[in-house]
């Protein structure tokens, strides 16, 4: 057997050992069978479905649903806050990427909250998806985060520009730019914070 | 060692006297402020930024491993080189050696906004030291919303050069901004801010006293901010003084010890909303490390401890740290907060190198406790353990690298008013990576990669329902071959599996396994020096299987998505001044849902949708003359979608864009050059996703700069 053949053999042995060890080290836990009706996510075959999935993820505080809608690993996700949020959390948004977005949503959902959300205002008409990139300008989202611990409720309502990108066969959110906080429908003079404030609060923890 | 020092001229001595006077006065004032802050223990106010800077200052000294390492390296270098004292030299010449001005003005346009800006940079170079001042102004008008922003700033820096036996720097900043944003309901919010700050810092690095190599640093800073946002005032006026000392010495050949102490105190006043209060903060840290570089290995062990406390005005916050002022009277919305934090960090690193084999081990632990007197957050405890193992080696023409990363962290919280902690939130992750590079026959190279990663979220005492695991497996094989710069080929085989597993019964209905397969051959053919042909083909399929799809309560159907993509790119350079690029992408996609599985386990799918996207691009660049380029590009896309259901439906959408533009870079004069840079492009677009602002717009960046 030549030195090169021996080397290849060693590689195969190492790979086999790793695969065997992986069975122990990389063994996920057994899940409990579902007791409730499943969260009905829509296939990500259009930007509208992707945006609607965010609402389902929020309502069920189900992190996979949110993570699955953000551009996958190896691609770029950008979040740009509105001026008010940026000034409230200086430096927090400088390099906001997919990892930070996922960390934010997990921290939010893990913090014992219930969320009600309407991610799209009735007046907004989404453009037909075509090509590989679609931009939604001026979509207004509205969500209320209620703490299960102290019962306090905070409402977030903002206007945003959302860029969807086709990666592989599916649409994902590639860029989220908050423009400004919208007025409170119950008290229009009160300007509500955007999700930038929510991201800043949990992103800086 | 000889120290040369030239005779000082009167202006130099005068300048030195003035600066020394300022330094002494500032140091005295700073000392007074610090003492006052400690003696009177005033309530304290800080903005988040200020608080962060205090925290980072402490963290700075805590995370001083690299700094300590530098000092340890200096100790070892000094040990090798013998005595190394600090020397001060002064060169002769005129007091003012150079005076330079660089005014610049420009305009920018894009689909998002129009900007106008101006800048002036003034630089004075003295025989000793230098001074620089930058003044800036900008105005931005947003196209897609009612928003304007004006910004003005001025920044100066002064460095005393080698005038003193220590390094002396002064900086000053003034920032002013005014942002007016009108929302859909017609209400305009003004966000206006004016911030002034000045810093005086003195340092002396790596000087020897006996066996010790020392570094000293002291900073004095004053800050003043006035701002308003959403009709809420947020002002502060503060001064801070900080100092640090590091020392290291070599205990044996290649082994050094190093230590560091750091402290900072801040005091002032803060206004938030309708409330005002004194503010204060203090931070300190200590670090110690052993560093070695002997024989086959090198590494370090370092431990650091830091803490801070700060008093400031803040809005009332709930247990999640969210502002919670709903229904409160104005006087109850703002509270006097006291925040404290203690942190400890341990780090060990060792690198072992033997010929082509390297083994690197890194271990670390970070712990901290953060407590709020008023905020609903209460007390938070955190701990993080990390281990990185990297092993790489080469045998013959092969090279191999393995890495294993393990991270285990938790945080716990005792919410304000609670008698017990809520339970730990754990995050654990493990990642294994392997890369194998091997040359095969001829000019063929093989790259094999394998990755296995498991991340887990676990809530102790099930205080939330979000326990979940994610297991990722990636395997890829890439083959590259090159025929003497004429022809290149590549082939990629890839398999990925992602398992998303929610553990709790209330979340597990969407658990799924995604398997993805990809084959992607490509080639690049240099047909002639002026013609290149580049083509790639990609076949991709992803199956999604829902773990509990067989249960009646889980209304999820397994599915697959398939894609084929053929991309062709031709680059033509008919003359040295003209480049033409033509590209065509043909994309075919299918989505299908599993309908049934027969007794043999064979699955049958119903095709839900197929889609064909065809896109052609053309780009032209023509260099008209030196510094002048004409550019243009266009694309057309046709997207045909067939949706199969109770009633089949076909939609065809078309979109496209064309832009033409020019780029000019021109410089006139040598001694006092005038420089022009201009990039102007005109865009026109159509299609269902194109709106009024993106259908017809200019993109430009034009500026003029003069130096004298």
C-alpha cells in the first residue's frame, strides 16, 4: 500500500469515526407529539405568503417560522432602523444581520409574552412578484406585546420598506427598513414606536 | 544610549507651557469632579450611549487580553534586547511646517434620497505635533417619504508629537442634527440633537522601571448633549476621568507575567422628559495573565474582573426592559435608576506546532451579574463557556483540517418583586467541521467539506414553551480543473439536511426535516483574448417531510421543490476601450405536494406549480478618454407561472430596466490640485414591482475638491 493510499484510508477511518461519534454528540432530543393544531405556515412561494407567515410566527411565538422567512445562511439580511429607534439604541444596529435577527426573535419569544399582530394594513396592495427581487414600500405593521408576568402591554406600529428576494425556489425577507412610527389609531397624535425599538431592546440584552 | 534634544525656540516653549497648563488644569478639575462624585454620592444620569461607554470602558480593561499580551510581548522583547528606555527626540525647523486646506462640495442622488454635502479639512503640521479640523454639512431629502435631515459637525484633533516624554492628544467634537419626519396621518416628528464633547488624553507606553515594563494612560472627557425626540427632552452634561496602569515582566525565558488596573468615574446632570437629576457612574477592572512562547508551543492564561455602577434617569421599564409608561402620570414615567454589573472572565489558549501539524486549543468562561434597582428586569445572571479545538496537518500533497466548537451558555432572571429566579434559559451548540484538499490527476483539485452542527434552546422548569433543537448536516465535494489558462471546469455535489425540532407538545406540530441535493457543473472558456464564454448549470431539489404529518391534528403535507438553472455569460472586448457583457439566465421551478404513499413506500406527488423565468442582460462600458467612461445596461425578464388546482391558471409578467450614465474623474494642477469626480446615471424601469419613485430616477454622485 502506498503512502497516499494509506492517507486516504486514514481519512476514511476518521470520517467513519466522526460519523459514528456524531450519533452521540449530535443527537437531538425526542420531541413530544403535538397536542394542538399546527401553525399553518404558507409555502414561501410568494412575498405575500412570507409576510403572512411572520404574523403566524408572532401569534404563536414560534421562532422557526420567523427564522424560516429571513434570508438563509450565506446570504445577506439587513435591518435599517428608523431615526427614533436608532437614536434610542446607538450602535446596536450597526451590523444587524441574520444572526442578530434570529437572536432577537428568540429572546423576544423566550421572554414570556403574548403577541397580537397585523403585519399588513388593509390599504396596502402588494405588487406582483416577478424576477428575483420585490420591494414593498410603505407597508404598515401593528403589533402589541403583552408580558405574561406583569400584564403590561406595549404597542408597536411602523411603516416599512421590505425587500423580498428569491433564493432557490423560495422567497425570503432580505431587507427590512423601518421608515417611521405610525400614529396610534386610538389616539392619532401619539406616535407609536417601530419594531426597531423592540429589536433594540432585545438585541442589546 | 544617546538622547538628542534640540534647543527649544520661544514659540515652542510658549506652546508647551500653554498645553501643560491646560493639562494640569483639566487634570485638577477632573480629580475634583471624581472626588466630588464619590464624596457627595450624587444621583446620576446617563444616556444609554454614555452608560454603554462606561460599560465598554470597564469591559475594555476586562477584555484586556490582547493588551496584556502586547505588554507581555514587550516584556519578552525587552528581556531579549536588554535595557530599553524611552527616548525623546526633537527635530529642528520652523514652528509651523505645513498648512493645508481641502474644501469639498458635492451632490448625491439615488432611488432613496437626494443629498447635498460640503466638507472642509484643515491640517496644520508643527515642528512637533499636528492639528486637524474637519467641518461637515449635509442635507438629505427622502424621495419615498416626507423626511428631511440636516447635519452639521466639526471635529478637531491635536497631537503633541514628541514634545513631551509622554503622548498627549486632544480631540473635540460638535455634532448637530435635525430630522423632520411626517407620518401617514400627517403628524411631523422632530428629532433634534446637539452634542459637544472634548477629550484630553495622556499616555506613556512600554517604559522600564527595574524589571517591570510599564504603560500608563489617563483620559479626561467632558460631554454635553441637548436633544428632543417625540417631544421628550433628553439632555445631559457630564465630565469623566479615567486612568489605567499595566505592568509586565519576564520570569523566565519566553514566560511573562502581566497585570492591569483600570478605573473611571463620571459625574454630571441629566434631564429626561420633565425630570432632572444629578448623574454619576464608576467603573473599575483588574486583569492578570501568564504568557509563554517556548519550544513547540505558545499560549496564554488570563483572568480579568470588572464592575460598574451607574445612576441615571430612565423611563419606567417592564420585566423585559420595554418602556412601560401607559396610563402613568408624567411624574411617574421617569424613574431614578441604579444599575450595577460585576463580571469575571477566564481565558486559556495554546497553540502547538510541529512541522505541518498545528493543534490549537481555546477555552473560555465569562460570567456576569447585572442588577437594576427600579426596572422590572430585576437581577440577571449570565454564564458562557466556550471551547474551540482546531487540528490541521498535511501529508504529501494532501492537507486536512478538523475543528470542533462547543458553546454552552445560560442566563437567569429574578424579576423585580419576585422571590425566586424564573429558571435558566440555556443555549448549547456544537459544531464539527472537516475540510480535505487533495490534488488529483493533472490539474484537478478536490475539496471535500463536511459539517455537523447541533444547537439547542432549553428553558429550565419549562418557564416557556420554546425548547428546540436544530441539527444541520452539510456535505459537499468540489472538483476544479484548469487547462493552462484556456479552459476551466468545476463540478459541485452537495447534500444538506436541516432538522427543526420543537420539543414541547404545544410547538412540535411543525417539526420537519429538509433534505436538499444539488449538482452544479460549470465551465469557463477563454475563446480568444477578446472573447470569454462562461456557462453553468444547476439542478437543485429540496424535500420537506413534516415529522408528525400523519397525525390528524397536523394538517401539513410533505412536499418537494425542484429547480434547474442554466446561466450563460459572454464577455466581449472588441477594442481596448470597449467592454460588452451579455448574460442569459433560464430558470425552471416546480413545486409539488405528496398526495399518498403506497404499500411499498413509494410516494406520489401532485404538481402544484411550475414557473419559468427567462432573463437577458446586456452591459456596455466605453472608455472615451482618460478619466471619462460611458456606461449603460439593460435587462428584460419574462416570468411564466402555471398554477394547477381545481382550475388551472397561467400568469405571465414582464419587467425590465435600462440605465445610461457616465463617470468622470479629472484633476487639474499639481501644487494646488482641483479634483472633479462625477458619476451620473439615468434609470427607467417597468414591471409590476416598479412604483412611481423607482420607475424614473437619477443616480448621481458629483463632487469637487480643492487643495491649497
